[in-house]
C-alpha cells in the first residue's frame, strides 16, 4: 500500500515534460484521481489525445497566478506536485517581473490555495539554479523554495505539509540540448557549445518522477531533498552524439554558470546524507519539525557538478541518446 493509492493528486504545469511523464507513471498505479492543471489549451488537447482513456484523468485550464482558480481545481485534492514555472534563463533576464509573477507570486497562490482546500501534502520542484543563484530565474526559484519551506509555520495547524525537491537538468526534456545536438548532427552541421569546461547534473524523467513520489512517502514538511545523480561534461555529450561533426564554442550566455550547484557550502551545514539523497533541514522550524537521522557532511561540503563523485560513462550516455 503506497501513500498515493486511492488519493487524488494534482500536477501544476502538468502538460510540461515532467508533468507528462508523471501522469504516465501515475496511470500505472492505484491512484484515485489525476488532475492536470496548466494554462495551454492546445497542450491539454494534445495530451488528452496521446494518453489512454482513463476515467481518473481530469484537465483544468488555469494559471497559478489566479488563486481563485487554483482553489477550484484543488477541491478534494490530497496531494500536489508543483511543477509550473517559467524557466528560460535569458527570457527571465529580459522579463523579470513575469518570472516573479509566476515563480514567486504564483507559488504563494498555490500555498494559500492548498491550505484553504485542505490538501495533505505538496511537493514543489526546484532547480540547481536556485543554489547560489546568479540569474533571475534561479533567484525566483530560491525565493519559491523558501516560501514553501516557511509555509509549514502556518500550514501545520491546518494539516498541510510542504516540501521541496531540487535536481539538475532533465535528459530529453523540452529545452534539453540532446534533441538540438541530434538535430544538428542529422543536418550535417557543426555543434555549438557555450564552453568546453561546462558540466551539468543529469537525471532522467523517470528518475525525477520516482524521486518525487518517494518524497511523498518520506516527507514530514519543511525538507529540501536533493537526489544523488551523476554529472556529465557537455563536450563529451556533443562528442558522443556527433563524433564526426565539428564542435565550436559560442561563449557563456547571460546568467549561465560553467558548473551547476545543488547544495552550497553554507547550506551544507544544515544538510545530512540519507544514502540515495541529501536532505537540507529548514533554517527555522517552529512547527515541531524533527530532523531525521542521517550522516553529517564534511566541513565546507558543496554539491557541484564539477566536483561530483558520480559521472556518466560514455556507454551510459550512448544508451540514453539511442532513443533519439
């Protein structure tokens, strides 16, 4: 018996790459109801046609900027996965207030609506760009992370718990460089990379969805969970995808890092090692939070893509890109 069995679960941003994969996973479980909440009617239409007919599926058209619509969609919902966000780094630099409206104020709307609707648990998706952020997107996601953790100060008396999961680039998701590199290779064109030194954390959609579902089972509210996942050099990815293509540097884009980070050395002081994942404990926890047992981390530890102990091998990279 799993926590999700018989439950009603809603996914914000449910028509995105993560949301689609989460729905496919949930349809194989004993979940009672699956609600997809998103603002793009065309994507919802396409998703309905691509998924098998299942009476447990519900589609809600709406925007997380609209708290009243969220309250309507959350009626009778037990669990929420919050995946809705604006994510393009360069777009955020040019349109900062739009990112604030969705990623920050939209997150607060969801918090308010979840508490008012009696939702039991909310898991919010973060990003590696939220750790020591240097761009507007990362800053808005760090703010959202703190909103969800701090929400437990109020929500616990209402029976709602909030936790956050943070992971790196998702292989094959919309915006991933893998489809781009494959496309350019097929056209016989050179492969552009921003910097030959660049490294990134990598996780598959399947791993990301399973990590979120495991979090529902483990969370008490207030935790920020980080999976232990491998790193990859972008130059290696380009070389394996297009071994016969020229590779050239185009320079780092505004707001982009050479290496990503999921836990800063400042946050590592509140972090413990749980085996397959790290847990960053909340700074202030006045709702009766009980830190779980785990191994403490070394002094000045940080979880970065360039100093990571886990790396994808060439064979592991090849196995994944065979799908393309």
